[in-house]
C-alpha cells in the first residue's frame, strides 16, 4: 500500500473531496481580479548615533530619577517643615529618614547628578581620541573630570541630607 501524501495546506476545507464545497469557494470569486496597486514600501533609515545616544541618556535619566515611582505614588513636588524656634514654614526638597520615599524634585536632582557623572565619563573617553586637537582633548578631559567630581560630591551630599547618620 502506497503512503498517503501529505498536503501543505492547513485549511481543513481544502482537504475535503466534496465538489460542491469547492464550487462554492471558487465560483463567487472567479470574476474578481485583485487591483494593480503600485505601493512603495516605506524605507526606514537608522537614526543617527547622536539621536540614539540622546534617547538612551533620556531613558537613563527617567529610570534613575524614579519617574515610575512618581507616577504610581504621586508624591508632592517638595515638602515643608515648620521651624520649632520661629514657627515659620520652610520648604524641604529631600524627604529625610525614608530611603524608599522621595519628593519629585529630589528624584530629578539625583537623576541629574547621575547623568552628569555619566556624561563626564563619556567626555573623558572622548578626550582619548588621537584625531582631536590637543586643546580639545584637554577641554574634554577637564570638563569630564569636573563633571564626575561634581556629581560624586553632590550625590554624597544628597545621601547625607537624606540619611543624617550615614557616612559619619
């Protein structure tokens, strides 16, 4: 007995041997022709490296700033505290004592410091390029070192404000 040949169609109606079913599938569409369309496929070009870097940096800023936390919890922009001696109300940017909580400005300023440090590292990397003029390399290197130092010092200051007993 010869083996049964397998068809490549996955439609169970095409596997039928009923001639009426085949007639009903073919006759209503026999006189129709598909239109001749001259469609052009859209050509997608890759974004420039600077655009890609900017989008990656913006995404990094949003992630480390706690934008998702701000959207979910909806904390206030800044807080306020009352001075015990004078009774005056003064604004507070950092939510003291709570490591897992933040005000919106606190997250944005911390995220900016992280991005500033990362930009400093990128500038120091650009200073290593041999094809640049010496003055440009010195400028990149000095700006990169300054950005990294400023970001580190400010981040440590933010931690000391946030957690007063930390690093003492």
